[in-house]
């Protein structure tokens, strides 16, 4: 099985790239985010997921291992095939997807083409326990987002996030800022301190 390819970008199409590896051109289907970061004639490294079926062998390429993990995870949800998983990863960055799942924000997931409300609901419900593990550097804010989504976050945290969203910040932005504030201030910080530090974080 192919897990990684390193070569020169030979051609970029709407949904795939041809990567020249020592004279062999590999076709890898990629999310738009990955394709937009590639340039013809330049060197590139793609993390590869190989899918083998009776009638085909297809390679899917990603700019990071985290993106590839989300692709694998999305395909465990009923109704999500490779095409839909790529559409989701084309629309949302891995960190945004992790946040959407943690906050149970099915509307954000449904922004991807081909993803209806029922599939979006299945994605956020079935994957909610896996989101923090696939949040990368944002794991602390994703964990906090999950607590907020489940209604089990401490009162000062909930109040601070609510205050920041009332000021016009997005819920995921507010959750990230409060998570950072919590790391600085400690678990015993009151809402006023978290709001103050959160605003400082957002301004920075």
C-alpha cells in the first residue's frame, strides 16, 4: 500500500494532481485545499490513502497526516464516501471540522457540497468522541468546545464564551480564546478574568 509520495507536480486538474515520482506519474485525488497549495513543476509531498476495490485502485492525497486521518474517519460514517469526504475537507480545514464536530454544529458541516442535514447530523453525532484526538495543536480548545456542546463546561467558562459571542465573535473563536485564557489563568479563574484574558487573546 502507498502511504506517502514525494515527487514533482506534473499536472493539476479540478479534483486531482499527477505527481511524477522518478518518471512514474501517480494520479492522486485531493481536497481543494491541498490542490490550491500545489504548483506545477514544483516538488511536493502528499500523504496518501490507497483505496482498493474490485474494479479500481484509487489514491487520495493530502497535505498533512491530520487531514488524511479525518478523511479516514469521515468514511466510517454511513452515507459518507470518498467524494463527500473530499468535499468536506475542501470546505473545512481539519481544525474547523474538529471544532464543528465538538460543538455539534451540523450547519457548518452541511456547508460542504453534497452533505445534507441528515448526513451532517450523523457526522457530528458519531464522531464527537474522536474530535479532540484529531484536533492537532487545537486539542485544548476542541476539548472545551466539546464540553460547551454537551452543556457540561464550568459556569465561568460558559459565561465567558457567551460574553465574547455577544460581542460579535464566532463561537469557535470565543471557545479558542477562553481555552487559551484558562491555560494562563488556571481552572479556578472567574468569568471576569476569563473574559479579560480572552479579549486580550483575540486582540493579539
